[in-house]
C-alpha cells in the first residue's frame, strides 16, 4: 500500500478527505511512564508540591488531542466529540509506573489515531515535567495504537494489548 502523504511527484501533501464518508471514528492509544517507587508514592499520596499530577496530566492530554493538527504538519483539524484520558498507578513486576490510555472519537472523514497518540505522549510528558525535580530517570515506553474503528478500513486492533 502506498504512503498517502506523498503525491505522484513524491512531494508531501495533505490528503484530500473531501470525498470520504462521514462515519463515527474512534481510536484508543496507550503508553506508560516508569519511575522510582518514591516518585510513584508522591503522586499516589497527592503530596507533590506542584499539585495534582494526574489531574493536570489528564487535562494536558485532552488539550493536546484538540491541538494535534497544530503539532503534526499534515494532520487535518478535527471536531472531536469525545476524549477520555485514563491514568492508572501500577507497580506491576516491581516496576513503578503510570499507565495512560486515551480514547478519542469524532464523526468525520478521517481517523483520530494521531489525536489519541498525541494525547498519550503529552499526558506522559506532563507527568515527567511535574516530577522531574525528584526523578529525572523516568522513562516513557510502549506508546502505541491499540484500537481504531470507523471509515473504509473498518476495525483494527493490536494483537498484543
């Protein structure tokens, strides 16, 4: 399948979605940020001097999803109908982390995968920014699309959730 963001001359261009059907489109993306146990405890206890880390990260993710077209050069600006940012504290396998899952929906002519992925990244970056004074070794990993639906290509889901 050819890359759609290049014209026949090989020049980058914005894909024309004008002839596409308007359908309900949904994307879910996820990722995590690992950290020291003491950093996770600080977030969990709500004792961080900068405030509610998860609440601010959630708002940052929502805001980022709405601004994706300003950040990714060839993305279409979309009227989003729903954005949900879920943040979960975990110590799975003795690795303290905050898991992030974002669901984005619209009624439109193009998908919302980039909006979901952008929201995950910015939510995790916000956690990093708020906690970097106590833990510069935090690591954002496993950022990926896990589900998309709507449009001509229908449903796609990762095989390894």
